[in-house]
């Protein structure tokens, strides 16, 4: 699979790093498939009474998350499919807990190569990893008790993932379409996409549902939003009307409406949450 260096999706708070959250790049062999590994640096304590707030925006990725609770002596796993809306969650911790977290963040187009099922029903899915990644839970489960540092966990996960990757599930039509969407930064029409890769619109819909769980139109919209969000944070030389033109929004109102739809807040609010002085 090609490594799409033209596109790097980001979270709502891409500059946030702490004892409970760091990101580590995968090895070269996994870079086309894995956006990053993430989790806590080591065991950390979540103090009683501490409030947490988390904003998850559509990042065109899918995550398998493991949480080791040393206070309760428990291990839980979760699979998060591709999102097409923002999720705000959090709360106040009622008691002190010692935890560690480890997760694999797949690109949305590559998760199917490691999963046990098709991705047809994974849109906005939050639940046990067992239906899609029970093999990964088995491979890492007990070993997460034996290791606490994220570097060693990454090594174990890479070993498991490299041994499991099933390239026979890769569909050329699907990957050609993904490549076109990323190259155009999400700004293209579906009839143009179908024409360029020489397939029918119906066939395109089918392969996207099977391999990603969303339509090609939805994926293109998410890619366009992600490119807009990255430009907001990294391109102070651009004005909002530049983005309207570059990303082919109808007008400024269309851009702002679609951004709020996916991010759950306005551009100034998103910029403030990201915690950096940026463009617009």
C-alpha cells in the first residue's frame, strides 16, 4: 500500500501532550497503515475529583484502545470506528485510580487489512474491540500487564500487526479512489471520481461501505474538513476566503457551517481549544 504523505489527519488538540497522552510514529513498514500509536507514557494516577473533558473530531482514523486499571485489577478494550461527527465526553473522577492506556490509530482506509470483519457497520461505532479486533486483544491483553512503558508496548504491537496484516483484502478500486480523494484534498465530485478511476458510482459506493463504513462522498467531505482544520492551525498566510476557493466550498457560510458540523464548535472556539495562536 502507498504511504500517502500528502495527508496527515489531526485531532481537536494536536499539540496536547501529557503523562496520560503521547503519540509515537510506527515503524517504516507500518507507516502506510498506522497513523500513530498513542497512550500514557507509563502508569499514571487519575486523582479523585479531577474533571476530564475530551473532544473527538472526525480524523478519518479508527482506534483500538486498551485501558489497564491497576486499582480495579481490570483490562478493557474498545474499538472506535470512523466518525462523521464530533463527540464531547468527560466527567469528574469519583475516586483515585492508577491507570495506563495504549492504543493503535489506523487510517480509515487500512483498518480493514487488520480486522476480522468488513467495516460495513463501523460508522460512529464505539464498543468492545472483540467484533473487529479480538485477535489484537488476545495478542496484547496479558502482555499489557507485563509492560507499562509505551515504547515497549509499541514494539509488541508492531510485532503483532506485522504478523497479521492481510494485503489480500486490499481492493485496487478502493485504494485508487482513496488516493484520488486525498490528492484533491477532498475537493472533488463523486461523478468525477468514478469517471477518473473508470468505475460506476454504485460500485464505488459498495467498496467504500465494505472497506470503510462510509460513502465516498462522506469520506471526501471529512478529508476536506481535515485539510481545512490543518490549514487553520498551520497556515497563517491564508485567509478564510482563500480556503473557500482552494477547497471548493460554495461560499464562506458553507465553509463555516460544515466546519461546525464536523468539529462541534466554531473556528475561533476550535482554535482556542487547540491552544495555539493560528490563522483566521
